[in-house]
């Protein structure tokens, strides 16, 4: 059993003893701490919290605990039920709510679930705010409401509002997408994308749709992270069915991966690159991605006369850097697209609409469009960590070993060599160290990763 408490929320495997897995007691304690934080930081005595969830098997159980705890703390709840993460974020704003909780473990396997916490802007809470909630949870410093001050629960769906929000974006060209007469496949990995994506495609005028793993049962047909090794069967389906493009999402639909018409991966790293190219061609400006994302975004940004900046890993850090640099588009290399004109959150649905607009305007096939961008290859690896490993000491030793290279230690350790880079950082959600490297070929990137992994293993 695993339970990980972090500034971004609480995540763990279902079951086990309290404090060892994501038990009902841990869900209640953490939800109550979040409600206490809201009460401490708001003058209003009538707090409203939006709650949404993905289709995980444990979702209904966790949802009932979260909603009951919030009402027990005196908060009114708008329960939007099965909903994507970006839908929940938008609902917080449209409801003028004080916060939101998204019940999803994102790309983690079915055994996992989590609570992701939002502020009143529908954005993830900051580091300082997360630390305060952790303090409340550790000390059980929260107080439940008296009987006449209990909150109420109201159910409402926000999918149609989210889709209309996307259709209203100036750079989403619905008519051009309709005229393109695309055949679009999608793989929803048996979660809420199976509800949201067909509705979006219908609204965009896409009539020929091939669903894969559409039914939101929570029994994921494959490992839910939308990366090539998990999409072999989906790629085969695309290649055999005369599909123009296939969209693949994770269970909460904030990450977007793309498969081209020939069954080849467009690459999740290039989802943001392609969308940014389209946005920048219409509204020149700056871009942001995190330190573990491809340098192709910098190349495309500079081509359009803008400036690129890298942030620490994590959506909240990307958003902060985007606001700081007034970026017109940003996100993460895991397929996360953040378009500020829409909202400051990764949104695979908005990403699909913008990509289809780009594809329709280009007149190219998906694979031809991919060839417009510089070829870089990222090798993504991870090394399991024992509880007693001093990662900071390990990184310091590696930093010293490569001190002659360009070093960035604002988030773990990134080492830039002449034509390639490697980034090492401890995961916020799993007991692992992630090691990402990028070079001009997959062999070179993998070789660089293997070299650094050997260094790490020797040290731990």
C-alpha cells in the first residue's frame, strides 16, 4: 500500500490501514483540512466547493466521502459527477465557487486514486497553500460544523458549458473542421473521455468517429498513461481504419497524445509544439514549458519571434511562469496544453479543438504536419527509490561530477550538454526519481539516460 501526501494533494492506493494507503479515514482527514484552509482564508460563511471525478472504480466511494466531509465542515457542494479535470476547473469559475476537488489519480493505474485541490480561480493551489493544508491534516486542526450549519449538496453537469466555452474560442475554427470531413478516432482508456470527447467532436462537426475504449467503466483497457508502449493496439486500429487523426487521453483528460493517420505516434511532446505553432501564427508572443519538456517548443517560439522560458515541473509552476512572462500558450511535454485565453489549466479537449483547426488549415496529413517540426527525441526513465535514500546528496554528487557543463538546479538537477540535456528530479506522486534526457536521436538520448542512471545507481 502507498500513500503520498504532497503540496498538490493526497494520492495513494485504495485500501490498507490508515496512513498506509488511501483509506476512508485519510480521505476524510485531508478533505476536512482543505475545508479548514478555505474557511481560514475566506471571509464568507457560505463556502462553495465543486467536486468532480474520473471513472475509477473507487471514484464513487471517494466521492461520497469527500462530499459528506465538505458538508460536515459547513461547505455547500456542487457535485458535477463524472467530469474531466479541465471541466471541473471551469466549473469552479462559472459557479463563482471558493475552490474545487478533483477525484483522480491522473495517469496512475486503477489501484490508485487521489484528491487534486483547486483555489477559487479554478487553478491548482500553490506550494505555500498546500503546506498549510498538510499542517492541518497532521495536527487534525479542523472543526466540524454544528447541525444547523451543515452544508448542502447540489448536482449539476458542466460538460455542455465546457464544450461551448471551447467553441467560443476565436482560434477554434468549427466551420473549417466541419468542411475537412475528418475521420477521428479516440482512445478514452475507459474513463470520462468516453463521455466528453464524443460530445466535443459532435459539436465540432466531426461526423466520422471511431471510438476505442470508450465506455467509462474504470476498468482501464491498458495502462492509462498515454505513451507509446501503452498504445500499440490503438496504433494498429488507427492504421487499419483509414483514420485522419487519433486522440488519446489519460483518465482525467488533461493530457493529450496524438496518433497520426499512418499509425505512428505524433509524440506527446509535440502536442504542445503543434498547438503552440498554430497559436503563435495567429497571436505572436511568449511560451513556457517545464524543464523536462522538448526544446522544440523553444525553436518554434523563436521562429515566430517570441521568447521561451522554462519552469519547474508541475502545472502550478508552469502557470506561474506563464503569468510572469505573459505567455500566450504553454504547458508540459506530457501532452498538457494550457491556453490562457481559455483558462490556466491543462485541457486536452481544448487541445483537440485547436489541433483540428491547425490540421484543417494546414491541408496536410497528420504525419506531414509532424515533419514540419525539428526532430528531438526524449528518453523517459525512472529509478525506484528506497525510503532511506538521500536524493539531495545524490544530486549534489552528480552536480559536482558534471560541474563543467551548464547546470540548472531550481528543480532537481538539469544538465545541458552541447546538443542534448538530462533532467533528474524526484517525483511528487510516486517513490521514484525521474530521469529524462533529450538528444537528436533516440539512441543518443537513451545512451545519455543510461549513463546517468548508472551514476545514480552507483550512488544509491
